[in-house]
């Protein structure tokens, strides 16, 4: 993997970036990822202040699809899944029509073992997917969710509100179909892109169908859920934009390609990384011990084609 790595000792990261802004921008434009190591990143506002150096404010109104906690200053914890589980590679918020272009991860405490942030080059992944990529680009994806108490992320966390009427307004604003069902069940559907156009005039893989698809569930769990709530009542599902089911075999092939293109960011305490969300996927490897990685994101993007990151 090609990475632009900046190193220093006992120097505040935000001060160094402010002095070397062109250097950092060139590295991010060339590689799509920058890893800073050896800097002082202890200030609580490091993530927010670093985003500001690139003219971006933290995005705080995302509709989370995974458990997270706010830590203030526009930062939040990375996805809070059990340490023994993998977090599959994905592009942040690619289930929506608007997503962040810039992602930032700050390692406060590196795991004892494992815990790498996994990454994959979207260009390489897209080339390997071949006809699957073309099909998703043409047909798009619908993400279906059913929020029930005790299953998946509570709707209050996903939408950042306790008010059902506000959920409806958020849906209208974001092109999200919202339906309140009996017993406080919230059903949503969002149609979004399966791919975006890259700077070479070819589609680039950009969706989360493989994360939402029920084949990710253990077979016994999937069978039990379908028996309990029906196929249309699953906590989450992904289908093609025309409503047709995505075959399990297609998702399995996607996961194979992602595995083949997985690389690692092996964290050290104090590291900070900036990632172009439209060039690199990310995930997380299992770990032991305590791991604390914070995240922030900015520069909302809603174009279905690649543009210069600082345009």
C-alpha cells in the first residue's frame, strides 16, 4: 500500500499541518490517505481543528447505522462492536445520497493485539468486481430498516432525536421513506447509489449492500428472525433499486473481493489518519485489550461523480 506518512516528535499536529498545508494536501490528493505519527494529538479538539484546517466542519447530523457515542467537539467513538468481531470494509454513509468526503481517525489507545483499521483501495476493488459493479451502478440499492426495541440500533440514536415527528421531517429532508407501524416500530427505506463515477470515467463501488444484506447473519439467526417478523420485517436488508432481491451468492462474491484487497493501518498511540472516503474503504479487525479510536468526518458530498477533494 502506498501511504504518505508525516513524522515528527513532540510537535502539535495542528500547528505542523498549518505550516505544511500544501505538503499534506498534495499527499492526500496523490494517495487518498495520510497517516501522521509521532505528533502531539492530545488536545480534545484535535479532530475538529484538523478538519477546520481543510475548511471543513464536523458532520454531526449523520443517521448512524452502527452503535457510536459522541465525545464532544464533533468527534465520536468508532463503531462499538464486540472486540472479537470484524467490522466489514465499507465506505462511510454510502447508504445515503449525501456522505462525508473526509474521514479522520485518531488512536488514543492502541489495542494489545489486533485492532487494525482495515482499508481497501476502491479503484482496485471496483476493477475486481467487474460485472457486479456494472449491475449495481445501473440498478442502485434500496436499504430497508425496521427499528424495534432491543434489535439493532435504537431509532433515537440513529436519528439523534426522541421525537417521532422529527424523524418524519428528517426523512423528507434526506429522501428517506418513513413509516410508523404499531407498537412503536419505525420502518424506513432509502434508495441510493450502487456506484459513483470515478475520475477515469469508470464506475467506482460505493454502497453498503453487503453490510445490510441478511446473508451476513448466522443462518440460524436469519431463519429465526424471518419466522418471527417476516422477510420484510428484518432489522435491515438491502435489495436492488427495482425491489428485486440481491442473491446471496452476489454478496458472497463481493466479500471475497474485499478480503483479497484488505490492507491494515496498524495503530500506535497518538496516530491520526485522514482518509478520502471516495477512494478508500475502511473497517476494523478483531482485537484484545483496550482499544480507543475516535473519529470525525466532514466535507459533505452529494455528487455521483469524483471531483478533486478540495474543489
